[in-house]
C-alpha cells in the first residue's frame, strides 16, 4: 500500500465553526482507494477527533499504513484530551485485514483511556454486520460505543 | 427468483489487484441477477476474502499456477469457490485452513465464532506481518454460509455456500 498524507480541505464557507473544527491537528490519509480525512471538533466536550473513512480498503497489507496512522491518531487524541470518532458511513468496503487494524486501534485507544465511538450507516447491511459485532469490546460504559446513523 | 441457474468460471492471474477487480465484477454480476443489492455486497465480500486467502497462501512458484474462481447459483443456494495450487511451502497454510474450519464447526453459531476471533485479535500482540485469520470467520458470519475445503493433490478448493 502506497500512501500519502493529505491536508484536509478547509471549510469553504468560512463559518465560525470552521475555526473550531481544525483539520491541521492530524493529517488525513490517502492510500490506494482509501481516504481518511481528519477533523478536530472543539465545539463539543470533550473535543472530538473525527476520522472520516471513504472509498475502499482492500490492500494486501493495510496494517503497514493504517497502524502507524492510528498510533498518531491515538496520540493526538491523548494530547488534546479528545475522544476519537471513527466514521465509516461513507466507506464502500474493507477487507478483514483492515478490520484487524481497526481492532488494534480500538484496543490502543481503550488502554490509553481515550473514548472511541464508531459510526456506521444502519441502512447498509454489510456495515451493520461488520460494526455491530464490535460491541464485543464494549465494557458497559461509554468509553467505547457504536452508533448506527 | 426461482429459475436463475448460472455459472461463472474464471481462470485468474494471481495478482493482488485482481481481487478488487473481481470483487467489483461479482458485485455487478449479482446486482443484475438479484433485487437485493445488500446481499450482493455480501457475495462480493466473500469472493474477495476467498481470493485474498488464495493469493496469500497459495504456492505460486509452479510452471502454470492456476487460480480459479467459480460462482454458481441454483434455485435455493449460491456457491462461491476459489481454487489455488499448494505445495510443500504452503503446507502450514493448508493445515491452518483445516484447523480454522474445524474450529468454526466447534461453535453453535457463526456469530459466536466471529466474536471469539475478534477477541483473539484484540488479545494478540501487535506485530509486523501478523495473520488475522479473520477472513473465513467473517465469510461464515457475514455471509451466513457454510465454508468447506477440499484438498486434491496439489490444489486446494475452498467453497462458501449460502442458502437463499
């Protein structure tokens, strides 16, 4: 998997919120058919580091790119006392190797006491099957949550 | 749909890029057969995971290595099958395949098996080149299908069959 980290587009409307939803805290990731855009939203408490997945993750070794990126993401969340939001609603497909990296990220975040929430599109059967089952990592508190939108 | 018997039988070059090309092709093929687009995504995922395993764990140093994808439909089920060469170098992977299928059979339901595999992954140390061994469990769970393997001399054939 070849990758390039890409800066996020700024809010073209230049709204007041844009100054508080800062894209520069963690660069995005563009690797093959997969793109992850990042946003830090300081208008919510705690701040939310949002990772927005689009495209497809079907690389043979996705961990080579995703794992280092996730380490940075968790570190960025810790540094800003932010929660992590993983948004998969716009993702078309991911392979099981990608799921493995996502699980490792969830574990890393939970070990470092970082709140993490997964968002998926409940109208997509494959997303419901893939993400609902990750509730197996929930401990009955709000540290790790899965939300169907 | 009751009368939709079909067969797709393709020899495939064992290049990784072909996995995604075929996954999308299967998605499109099934979309023209079935009204349920959601189910088509599942069929495509299964084909993708089986092809990934075949390319990862097959033995590709033979003179004419053959990767073959077969997809067929009958009135009450759809089958997706991938065949790849094996040899001395791929014996550990073949043994792992057999163990994984036996392990899956040990669960009363497929979701429990998949959950168990997810927990295994979470408990495993992060390491370079790790094998997730998640693909077959995902196929069984998300596809709600039976997965079986046949070893025939120097080839292995893995089949996922879904009831409709």
